């Protein structure tokens, strides 16, 4: 079986066809409604960020107090929910790492690496440990297909040399280098409630999905005790049979820096409608320095978005984007608006916070696809601002109405994305808590 064959990667949902420059692209075989799961793929290898170590199980990523996790008695550096997770991790690769881990991580060759390279080194170690244990005789096993698929992924544009790795193995140095050359443009940041906590390898998802800055799908992660973390690709909106399915590799709001990231990290030029508009606009001016001028631009932005039928960034028609609004695409415009909103919300300046929130929502509507998580996260922040104002100072019907509206709108976005990440404390849980609390008003 060749892992590079399109047929092997066909599922009942999708198939691959050639892409002009990116080898292949993923096409919907059936129609998907918003919120449906297109692909579900278990992690082949993953590694927790150093800040998460001892807080999460190294096998299933369950978040737990360090007191309740059990340390591996061999290396004392890996933590597990219980014996089930420990035994699963042992079989899937830890036994190749355990005895060598502490001398490996304390060696000067590892210590001298930059932080991101340390993560790469640990992930590469985990990949090799797991691959070593994949039974080569089981040619048709899912694990073997996953490993062969990873080996056959497109290499990234930079040829950085592979970092030192932990497990003893029989792979030739060229193979290790080949595997490492797939890291930058294929690996995933694993997140819970949209905050990265680990890095991982999900070969089938990597092989299938290209990037778009106006994606029709997005990636989320499912955590189940005693199971490896699962990546799911979810439709953000209705997708018709025959449509290309794309996910965002990076936050589409990086309107200025994304071209360089695609070029250096992924080795392609993005030709999505959003990038075509940004290219047509050319030089993006900085936002006005004066408060009055900044507010005037915000007002213009809100007026434009209110009457806009479809975002020019989703149609690619740059003639519909007023050039006097070009400065809203400057990355410092979003950060300034977010800071205005957070500061006003924190200081209890309700009206000011709501003004900034309206402008931020308008900007998100312009640059993000519908149901993009950042849209929901902001609406939830707005709901919290309403709630804080109601309990701390003024209680008016208009604020209660705004709170209700925001909770409904935030819930709509997160219903599409569905449950993800840690079972507790996420946006969905926060929406429920606020909805319940609202009843006591
Ligand atoms: C995760 S892989 C995606 C699968 C890839 N198309 C393949 O055939 O293996 C990432 C690589 O795909 C290519 N790619 C992804 N999105 C692209 C796009 N929008 N345009 C051109 N190439 C793209 C780039 O070479 C990138 O480094």
C-alpha cells in the first residue's frame, strides 16, 4: 500500500484531487451542515508545553492537580491519571524514552536549544519512539498508515537540521532529517478552549487539509480520559458537495505578517479571497494616532459592515472594500481596539466598552468567516462586561437585553464548534453559568 495514494486517504466524507501548487486539495464528497464533523484523527505523537507538565496526564492530557497525577516511577518526569494511562503510554512509546529521558533533557546539547526547538526535539523523540513500536508487520494497521502518511507529507521550505533525540532507534540519520523537515508545516498546536497546551502530529489531517484565511472548517481537540487526544475538523458553515475544505493554519487576523509566515514556514503563497484583497490594497497605513480620528474610523467601519452584504474578504472582490478603511487592517488596529475594550471593561466604563466592542465585532465580521471561535470569544467577553456592570453598578433593562443577546449570539457560535478541550471551564460552561446567574436578576 502506498501511503501517498489518493485512494488510501479517501474517507466516506472527502477525497483528494491535484492542487496547482500545493500537491493536492481536499474535496467534500458529501454536503456538510455547519457544525458537522468532517474528520476525526487520533494523535500519532504529542508533547505537552513545559508549563503544562505535571498538570496534565502525559498520555490523555486530562487536566488535574499535580497531587492527583501519578509520576512514572522510572523517570519521575512523566505524569499519568492512573495505571491505565501509564500502561498505554508505556506501550505507545514511553518505554523507549523512560530510562534515557533525564540524561537527555539535562545534556548540554538539549539545554542549548531554543525553547521551540526543545519542543521539536521532544516531539521528534516521541514520534520516533512511537514509530519504533509500530509493528512493521501490521502493514494495514492505522498506526502504520499514519506513520507512512507522515513520511510522505510535503517538506517545509526551511532545511533546519534535526535536533538531538532521546530514544535509541535504528532509523538512518537521513530518515530522521526527512521526518523533521515535515515538522514546521505539518504539525498542530493542540488547544483547549482556544489556548495552546501541547504540540502534536496528526498525519491524516495534515495530508488532507490546505490552508485558507477564510476557511470553511476549523480544528478542535477532544480530550477523553484514558485515550490519546483526538483532532476533529468541523464545518464552520454549510459546505456543498464538491467544495474544497480548508482550515486556518494561523490566525487570519495576522493580516500583515501572514504572507511572511506562509512563505517562510509553509512555503506557499496564499491565494485565498482574503489574501487577494489584502494584496490588491497594497501598503496598509497605520491607524490614526488621535483619539477623535481613531473613533471616526471605527464609526466608518461599523457603518460599512452594517450595510455590507458579504465581506469582500470572503468574496475576494477588493473593489467593494473602501480604501479609506485600509488602516483597520493594520495589525495594531485590532490590538488597540482590544486594549480599549479590555481597559474600559475592567474600569467599569460600560458605554466606552460597548463602543469598542461594536467596532471589534464589525472588524471580526469583516476578516473572519462566520462562526470563527474568536468571534464567539469576544461576544462572551462582552456578555461578561454586561454582567459585571449589572452587579456592580447600574441595573437597566437595556443592559439586561444586551446581556441576553450576547449570550444567545455566543452560544450560537460555540454550538457550531461544539464541545472541545477540557470538559470544564470553557466558553460553553461560562455561557451556562452566566445564563443561570442572569435568572437571579
Ligand atoms: C499540511 S500540508 C497540506 C497537505 C498538502 N496539500 C499535501 O498535498 O500534502 C501543508 C502544505 O501544503 C501546501 N499548502 C497548504 N495550503 C496551501 C495553499 N492554500 N496554497 C498552496 N499550497 C498550500 C504547502 O506546501 C504546505 O506546506
